[in-house]
């Protein structure tokens, strides 16, 4: 079973890898030129995926914070 902490770590690592991929795509677009629509489309898709992963990371972080809060409450009782 994957813990929320592990899921958050994996999600953050995925966001980092996606950010790195975006950087590489931006470099490739700069080398090839702005006229390459295929690379521009891939870059747009990668940015959309990064935004979705950032949203997922935010949700996982909120859930993890909630779980930690509930555990603290239980331990304090």
C-alpha cells in the first residue's frame, strides 16, 4: 500500500521530470525555430501535463495535511 507521503514524493518527482522535459523542449524549439509546429504542440501538451501534475500534487499535499492533522488529534486524545 502506498502512503500519502510516498505518493506525494512520487508526484513531486514526476513534476520535476516533466519540468526538465519542458526545459529540453524549449531548448529544442529555440534551436529549430518557432516555425516547428510539432515541437510547439508537444511543448504545449507538456505544459498542460505539468499543470495537471501540479494540481495533483496540491491535492495530495492537502490530503496528507488532513491525515496528519487527524492523526495528531487521535494521538492527543
